[in-house]
């Protein structure tokens, strides 16, 4: 319970216990804006350390994400998309940045989009996976400028406020 509170998921009330912490939309959008800049920085820093094997791993994860979307398996989608970003984040050679992104991921970004409308949800996830394909291509081309811009200005942009 204490760990969940330190991860910003629970709030401790002295002599009463824990309650689930509610995040308002503005707070979520603020966090996504921060994550977009940090994720973009991690991608940029990782360019000089990423290998062909890493890029192949990212391509493989894009395919797994596609399959998860096609089978409407949200849990696998989440798992593989987290692994996708982790490939390059772990290569950024900046332990502080890695820890910060891990903390934000565990605290706030576990599930970006949720919806009872499966059709809408998986359409949004398909678009996000198209971003993953572009990210992978920019890594292949070693295109730092477009990689940074895509991650910072498009990939983490929340376009469906009703689903966060």
C-alpha cells in the first residue's frame, strides 16, 4: 500500500487508511506533456547507442502490437507498447532520465486510453502503432530532428480527452 501511495496511485489518510487517488484531466494532460519531452529526449540520446538488433526488436514489437490490436487484446497491447518504448529509453545512457520515465510510467501512464467503445479504442491504438512504425523508421534513418518532433508533438498528444 505504501508503494502504491509513493507511485501516486493511492493517497494515505492518517488514522483512516488509503484511498484511490483521482487524477483530473488537466493533471493527466500536464503529465503527458512532460512525458512527451522526456521520451523525445531519451530517443534523441539513444540514437548513438541503438543497434540494428534494437531496431529489429522494435519492428518485432510493432508486429506484436498489431496482432494485439487485431485480436482486441488490450493487456498485450499495453505490455508490448511499453516494451517498445523501453528499447530506446534503456539505450539513452542517462540513468536519471530512465528512472524518471519509469516512475512516470508506473505512476501515471499505465493506460493512456480506456473506453467502453472497443471500436473507437482500437482505432486510436492503431494510430498510435502507426506512430511506432514511424519512430522505428526514424531510428533506421538516424533522423534525430523528425524523431524528436514526432514523439514530442504527435505521439504523446492526447486527442481523445473522453478516453483518458
